[in-house]
């Protein structure tokens, strides 16, 4: 009997992992399992026929996301359930009460109402209907016109995304396009670099069978070429930025975080799919961090560290504490280099690492950093809400947080097999920094190559700048075994079975949070790359 | 148990009866359907969120899910849409708090674009979640009234 068939014959209780005790509470599981089967429904439609199947299903290892996944766990840092104040918007400036006899309605312009009534066709009417209904649930008073250019976080062509692809294809079939050429997150597969290993190449192709279809529909809807597909869409080489105050349709938690915080754009943390609908309409409902009130900080993060921190680890501490509420951070500006009153390119990497970590260990869509980010520079502590809380991060607290980072390797005592640098995608400054660091170590050691592959993730246009400005350096590090790739590291690491064959280390707390990768500082990572061994 | 009635805001209306599946902590959508999203399971939906002590390992396919709100990756909305499409999504979502943006996007996209309704009521109040237990009979009415017991 195949394992899949065997699993299907098991009673629901047999699906419980061995580690779970069957208690009175768990006895409710059987009821829960039966609840779905016994549910009667007179709504719009019952359960639909099964859609797809994937061979070689394994119940025990559904990919590295299992046990370590996602932006929020629904529990606080002490393990207690949390729910108060969560809206998914990163702001509590939404609807708190409702009148069933007078539900909230948005004020639409005549043009918007005409679109809803079909003036631009039935598909555009559906696009706007989805946006309006969504906004009204959160108390939006109106729609804002999008500026800048959109950024989509739909990038993984797994079988389960098919309904979203079909929605996009219906829009494309109607001849509609985004209001401006847009960027997309990096692809989860790269057949030319990390995909040179045939085992991993097949894992990628098995894991993302709809990748071609996804690329095609994005292309039809107006996406820019693949050489700029990157989660770090705001780096100069990609150039998807806009002036402070600009409302844009973006999804991708780290990009939203950077755009709101460092660039002072106005971006609600959208569910994947909604950002493309808003991009098609060129409209976004105004609520959450799109409002002035919604950008107030509910937490003062009082940093009292004796030395420059690991930026991802610091972001992890903040995100875990505030979950999705807006933090105002002080005591950290001395390590953020500024140029012409703005964070410079070195600072971009630090803020990217910090912010993406707040957005993955929590769901922070906006932070203010004293003397650094635009709104904090303008308004200072006036950004703190009246009822703000304070969280002090000193050396001991940061050490405590980092002490909770577990070793999740399948073989916890094994040697590392790969080094992953850059999640979110590296900036130009970062690939230049790492290339110089590795090249120097190679030449000083007399080794021809690094001991284990070094996977450097960035967009093609960022890598091409290194080719343009430092071609010999790029040649030498390629010869030394550095793999420049466009891949999304967590999506690659999340492939089923990857954790069985790869014991990776990384400089990214976001990548660590989403996978089984282990976090190390830069000097340790260099040593690991050169020796294939963990530091003593 | 004595029947108790709660009234919430209708996000997507419908009439559903069945048994409750309760997560008193906010439900991490994409974290809970990992096996369906990434390992090809289309038959059952064993909850893969190991931080969720109430639901981890339990089959949540077709559930009437009672929870404060949902949390997790921004994939959560299209996850709901995808799970409904492959037949393991929730039949109904009953939120004690206001709905979050991820769940709202998911249920609206599934309903408007795929004609697949997940009946959704929010703002049922904290007392609702204190009252309802996994396995309790649930009756959802078109006007947002939810009967427990």
C-alpha cells in the first residue's frame, strides 16, 4: 500500500503526531475532524471537486516551512495567545464597531461608481468591487489613486495558487493591465545557478510546476522583465520607488516595511492578490497606515546596546514583541550612516535586514527610527501614540532573544553544506562587500575555492552592476565558487525534501525565520565558507 | 448545553450548520495549511501550525472555524482561496474580533472571482469565543446570527 493510500485509511486521530498527548482537549479533535464532513451549507457553493495531486507526498516533511513558518505565530514572546489589536494592516486605525442597520459605505466618485456599474466592462467592475468591499470592511472612507508603480508578491507557482492565476488570467483576457509597469518578487527557482545540481533542479521543477504560467500572466498584466524581479524592488538598480507620501499598491512584507518606513511612502500590508487588483484599478482604499492617525507608534523601542547589533537579530526582537503594531526606535542612529540627510547605501542594507526581520518575526509594516527615517526626523517623538508602551533592548535582552534561535537542522551535529547571503535580495553594496571579503580570504588562504557553495541572492541588474564596475572581482569570486542567483532563499529552502539534503547557514534573520537555516555573523560565515566547518 | 445566540457583522452571508472547530489564539492561515500548500495533500487538512496547541495535527478540512482573527504570511488570503478551491478550505469563518486584511482578501477573492463562498461573520465578541468549544453544534443564519449549542 502506498503511504498516501495508507494515510487516507487512517482515522482522524491517527493524523495526530506522536508528540501530542490525547487529552480531553484533543478528544475534541475527532469532533473537529467530523465537523467538516457533517457541515451543511446553503451558501453560494459547496466544496468543489479536488483540483490537483502531487506525487511522493510525505506527511512527515512538508517542507522547511513546517514548524518554523510565517510572519506571526498568533502567540506572543512568552507563548501566550494574542489577538488584541491585530488587523493585518499594521495599524489599528480601522473600524471597531458596526451598525447592522447602517453598514459602513465608502464615498465613491461618479467615475468609480460608473466603473462598478460596468462602464469599463464586467471584469474591471469585479476588480473594483473586490477593492471596495475590502476597504469598507476596514472603514475606508474613499479610494486613493495609486502613484509610483506596483509590486507583486505572487511569485511561487505551486499548484495551490491556481485560483489566483485564473483570476489574473481572466483580467488579462479582458485586455486589462496594471496602471504602471510593475515589479515582482524573485522567482523560487533558478535553473542556471543553484539549479546546476540535478537533484535540486528537479525539486524546484516539482515544487513549482506553474511557474511558467505565473510568469506569463504577470507579463500580460504589465510586469517588467525578469532581470528586475526582486523582493528589494527599491534598490537603485531596480528603481521601484516614489516620493514620500505616495500611495502605492505593493505586497511583499519586507518591501512594504522598507517603503513605508525608510521612503515614507504609504502602503498597507496587502494580501497577495489584492495588490494586483489594486494595480489594475490604479486605486487603493484609504485606511490603516494610509492615514496620518494610522502611522502613530504604539511602542517605544528604547535601544541601549553597547555595540552595533546584528540588524536582523535586533529586528527579530522588535517584531516578536510588537507583532504588527508600529514601533518607534531610539538609540540606534549612531550606526546608521547618512548622506544628504538620508540613509546611504550601506544603511540601506542594515535597514533592509532590520525591517524585514520585524516583518517576518512579527508583521510590522511600518517603523519609525529616531534621527533616521523621514517621519521620525520631522516629527520626532510626537509620533508616539498617547498610550504607547516601552520595550528596552540592552545587551542582555538581545542575547536572550538570540538564545531562542533554535538549531533546526535535521542532523543538528552535521557540518554546514551551504552559505546563503541576502534575504531580502542583496543590494549592490552588499554583493561588493561580500565579494571583496571572500576574494581576500581566498587569496590569503591559497585555496582555489570556498569549501562549500556560497549562494548570493540578488537581482540580475544588481549583479550586472558588479560586472560593470568590478569585472575582475566578479570573475574571481565566480571561480572561487560563489553562486550569484536570483532566487528567493526561503522559497528555495522551503522545497519539500530540501531540509534533508542541505544544512544551510545565513546572515538573514528573515531567512532563518522562514526555514531551517541557522544565523551567523559575517566573520563566522566567512570562516564557514572557507572551511565547511562551524566555528569552534 | 443551553443554546446561546451571538450576532456579528455579515462579511459574506450564508446558512451553515455543523460543529465548531475552535482556535482561541489567532489562526495562522498559511502556517496551518502547509501540507496542502507545499506537500500535495488534497484529501485532508492536518493543521501544521505547531504553535497552535488546540489544532496542531487535527484535520481542519471543511471546518466551521471559530477564532479571534487570522494572522500570518501575506499569502494567507490566497491560501484560503486555494484551499477552498481544492476542497479542504473552511466552510465558514466566525471571528470574535474584526476581520483582518488577509482573511478579508481571501474570502472576497474566492467569492467574487471563483464563486466559492466561505460564509464569514466577524465582530461576534469575546463572549462568543469564551462560550464555544470544539465540537459544539453551530448554526449560522443569513443575518449574521450564530447559535451555539
